[in-house]
C-alpha cells in the first residue's frame, strides 16, 4: 500500500492500475478497496470462497469419494476456526496444521463480495481452458461488478498459455517457460490501461 501511495504522488506515472493473477487477484481486489486506484485487472481469479474452489479441484484429481469427503469436512472445520488434527496422510499437503491458520483466514473470504466493494474500472480476464479456476468464476466476478469488462480468451490455461483441454497435456505447459503468452492477453490489458490514460483528467 505504501508503494501505491508513493506512485500516486509521482507526477511521471500514468494511471495507477493493480493487477493480480489467481490468488493474487483476490489480493489485488482487496488493495483496490483500501487505496484509490485508477483500474483493477484480475487474471484467472476465483469468484467463490477458496474452500469451494479447492473442493471442486479435488473432485477432478481422481481422489476417492472418501478422501474428497474428508477434505470437504476438514476444510469446513478449518473455515470455522477449528484446528483439525485427524488429517489423512494423503491430505496433509492441503490441511497440515502449520497452514491451517492461513486457510482459516482465506476460506472466510468471498472474492465476489470483495469486488462488489470496489468502485474503480475493472478488467476481468480468464482462459477458456483454465483447469484450476473455471471461466464460471470469472462470470461470478463480473456479475458482482456488472460494469466490469470481461474478456474470455479461448484456449488459455491457468498459466496464461494456449493449451489443450486434456488435463495431462494442459498441465505439461506449466513446465514450458519458453511458450509464449496466449494471444489476446497482453493486448486486452494494454487496451484497458490505454483507455484509462485517455480518459484521465
């Protein structure tokens, strides 16, 4: 927040725009409720509480119904502030005791409610082949800010590359830093920022 306030006072700077990707989209949205900014760009951001999103993700990993049920129960208990100790070994990466305080604070947040408290122009960008956060989440965010600009980029996945819908091939792009960003991503963000600059007082 200090840096944003410093940039706001810098006459050489143009529009002050905050950009967040994935979980960072929620952080950026919170920032926009605390500091006056000229624009907010959310890329691949969730539109529902994290425990609901993770529950959906677990269901696509091929875990047994019992483990998904245990994860769901554990996350709901953590969300209520309870310390969960009976965590199966398969779920310790998600619900280990050291991370539960963080999860408790995260699970109580609803990104759609937070974006509803913003007033600056908003651009929401999402990929059609995002396996981690589905395009419906972008639509939830847009519904909470009906004046927001929503851009859905066909074929783009969660790491902003063009990827197939098949899970294994999609995930393989995560380890390919040489792959270019999906066409339309940079162009959409640039057009949004240029538009803000053109209408600035």
